[in-house]
C-alpha cells in the first residue's frame, strides 16, 4: 500500500508541475481513478476523435480488479472541452477472505478467495482544462458480476488524468 501511495503522490505532483500546453483533444491519458469500491491507475487511448479504450487496474480491500472499457465520446452541453461518454466492457479480478462491498444491498462475506468476472458499463462526463494537460472525469460504472453472483452493482468514479 505504501508503494501505491508513493506512486499516486508522484503522479499527482507531476500532473500539477507540468507546464506543457495541450490541444483541445488528446490521444492518450494516464491517471488515477478513485471509485466506490476500487482505486487505481487508468490509461485511456483515443482510436479516433470519438472512440476510446480505457484500462483500469483497481486495488480494493482484499483484492484487485482489471477493467477494460470501450467508450464513445461526444460534446456535452455546447461547452468546449467537456465531453459526455458512455460505453461497455468487462472486468476480471479476485477478492480474498473478507467483506465485498455492494451497492444498495447486503455486502458479501467471503471465507476464502474468489474470482471476479463480469460485464461493465460506463456513463460519465470528462473535462479537459484549457491550455493544460489535465483532465477530470466523473462517471458511473454499472456492472454485472457473474463469477460470484450473479448480481448487479453500481460504482461511482472520479478520475484525474495527465493527457498527452
């Protein structure tokens, strides 16, 4: 956990110290994702001006989850640099012995390790700061857990990214 905290602090410091100017759109972004259940690192890559893929390595209590998302982006509210995005994907991971938090229902308690596998959705807004390489996102990630379920879950997320 100390290593993750150190990496997070260094990445955040790098984001705010950088004076590099970026265009309205970006091709790639690397950053931090803070979620309702997992926190971790994310990488987003635009294949064209409206389509992106995003990978998230999330660390959670007693486990880790790898999520891949296919996202479609479009302008939001006629505001420059603000984009609405939505998409779908999948996750795979594991949780060890302990409590697995769930949205809107009783938590699952596991007495041993379990595989996590399921389908994901994403719906959110992203704002890229003008003349800065920094972007912020706020989203909801509905997901269907299949391996330990089936059950439906909903996780909010906040992202801070360095765009280049």
